[in-house]
C-alpha cells in the first residue's frame, strides 16, 4: 500500500539471475502468478504476496528471496480482495506442486496489503504453511486482536514501523496489541518494531530506512532458514 518499486541494492536484470527463467502462468482462480526459480533449480517454496501497488513492484524482493535458494511464487494481493482467504489458499496449494519446488509446507511472505492477507489467513493454516513473514501488514481489518492472536498456529515474524500512519492501515498500536495478545496466549508471533520507521521502510523511496531494512532482511532470512531448512 503506497509502495514504490525498488529495494535498494536488490534490483538487477533478470538475465543476471542464475537459472532465473521467468515463468508466468494463470491459476484456476484467474490469479496471475510469477515464478522465480532458485539458482540450484529446485528449492522449498516461498509464496510472496505484494502490496496494493502491484506484483511488478515486488519483483526485486521476490528475486532476492529466490537467490537465497527458494522457489518463489509472486502473487498480486489485489487479486485476493473479497475472497476471504480462498484465493491465497488456492495459490499456496498450486505452489506446492511447482516444478521447481521441493515437497513440503511453504513459507509465506507478505507486504502491506499482502501482509495483511497473509497474516489474517495463512497464520491459521499449519497444514500448508511452515512460516510467515509480514512487513508492515494491513491490520485495520483485524477488529479483535486478542481473538485473532489466540488462533495463530504458524510461526509469524511481523515487522512494523512505529511512525507508520499510511491510510491508518498499519498503525503501531494495533501491531502492539496483536503482539501482546500473542504473547499472552502463548502463540508463535514475534513482533519487531522500528522507531522512526514509516510505511514502506524497506523499499527505496522517501520512506526508506536503511537500518530497519537491513535488520528486517537479516531477521527474515534467518526465520525462513529456521523453518524451511535452508
């Protein structure tokens, strides 16, 4: 939501990616998907869900995650509106059958609008999802943080900027309420907040925060490796 296109240091020509033949296809739900295979040819699957500015603006982080050794399926969060999680669930089920993916549960990474979609639904699907990472997710739709947090069944790493006021979608008070509720309920959500950081803090642009971006990437890399065995 309000995202700009590039992550500093991550943009690169697709041709320079080892084994990165870009595969675009359309799912049974008519949701566009783009695959970024890992350099090795096969890897555990990570589903990346864009913010509202569209999937094309999230190709750089998707490429970056693919270079870690994962088979990345990039989705547009705008295609999921009103599906109540069904579009995301269908996409995950299809991703598990990716020709470049290794068997097993997938990782899910979401940004802003897509982070809210992932957090709101995928965190309750332990049969399909091994780990979830959400950057400044849209939490405005979560009316009851305590009830939501008590139902989390998938390990979640959630990042929030303490100065994020973009459309009141991802306010720090709601993020902290979710984090506190998860802690009280003993459910596996870890909240990391960044003082001074605004929305889109890890994307290049006027809200880019180098320290928060670097730290969140390091934490996300470790979290994915912990649960996907990389």
